[in-house]
C-alpha cells in the first residue's frame, strides 16, 4: 500500500488517500474515480509531500523544518482560499498589515508575484484549522 497527499484543485483541501500502487492511483485518477471527500470534485492531484526521511538521533532535518514553519505561522492568520484577495488587500493598504497564510491557485500566485505583492510558498503543506483533530 502507498499513501498520497492529494489536493482538490477546486476547493484547495488537502487529504490522504491509500492506493495499492502508483499505477493504481494513476488508473483510478484517469478514470475520474478519485474525488475530494469535501466537495466530491474529481479535479484532484497529488499534493507536494515531504519525503519520509529516517530519523537520525535528534538531528532530524524534516522535524527542524516543520518546527521552523510552525514557529513562522504562530503569529499568522489562516485565510484559506481567500489568500490571494487578502494578500492583495493588505498590499494595497485596504487592510491593516498582518501575517496571513492560506491557499492559492498557481495562476493566483503568479499574478500576485507579477503585481509585486510579497508572497512566498511554504515548504511543507499546512492543514487548515477546520481539519485539525
């Protein structure tokens, strides 16, 4: 069995799914059988996944990266799929300056960069607060 992080291209939600193999995922995805459990959209793709690295003592690079990202996001507000709109409003002065994070399509992210809005991708996926147990 293999587990993939999948992301809904329509709603932006990230979720896990198990398959017998990568070929099994490709076959099911190609047939439109892989759906978002939140909105039932079949517009789903593999999400970036952190590699599973073996733990080597207390010097685990992935754990350090995750801890740094968590520290960065401690003072940041989750805005979900409103990220592009919120970042643009903050940049233009319509909203008070604040740190925010959320999801954006590739097209939205490119438009923000082209317009000079300071944004950067996070190194690891973020689970929306509504999906945290």
